[in-house]
């Protein structure tokens, strides 16, 4: 996965893991089940409106709160291809990369992009293009090793793939 393109769902500061996936649904670790409740406490109709490839844009401290991996799993399973924010909570950032959900920090894009805009993200360069407005922003590009983890759909798959290739050599 070298790029993402989709329609934007926009949120503000401090979107915490409890609104990304409410605690009452944490009795499941099934990604499809978690996806059905993604963002429902902050955006009731999110799951009915989101399409595969869509992008979440938020301002500061996205993913704050608990350290649960359920939050990025729910977002990814809902079909979201990328999250752009001014800043991410560090544990959410790690969990997102670990499960293969691309996230990009870019304060300018997070402020300027609006709900409903069509946005494209190039993960190699970090360039974010708001196709709707015809504007571009320079986000933080992923280092090569992180791109490999995301392309493998997460850290565990990356390690298993790397290990199986090492066993062959």
C-alpha cells in the first residue's frame, strides 16, 4: 500500500479510544464486530456512511485514553485507509502501526481539510493532496521499515513473513 484515497470524516481534538470504540464492546476482539461500533459515540451514523478507503482527519491528540489495540483495529476494520491528525497519542500511534493502519501527522492538513473533501495520501513522500480544494500539504513520510509493516498488514504478519523468508535462506 503506497497511497490512500478517500472521502474525509473530520473530528476535533482529543478523540479518545472510548469514543473510537466504546468500552461496552470490548468483550469482542473480532475486527468485524468492532467495526460495527466504530466512532458511534462521537458520530452515530459513521459506520453507515464510511466506505472502504475513506480517511479520518482530526486535530490534536487523536487516540488518547486507554492503550487498547481495539481502537485502531475498529478503524481499520471499518474500511478507513488512513488517519491524518495534528498529533497522535503515542500509544495509539504504536498500536496503529502494529496492526497496519497508516497514520500521518500533519498540522496544516489537519486544520485545513474539511469533512467530505476527497483526499489522497502518498505514503512514500508524505504528500497529502486535498483533491477537492486542489491543495497539497507535506506530512510526515513513513520510514521504509514502517512501510513494510503496514504493507504486511501489521507487525505480527511482517515478522512472520520476514522469519519465513529467513528460514528459506
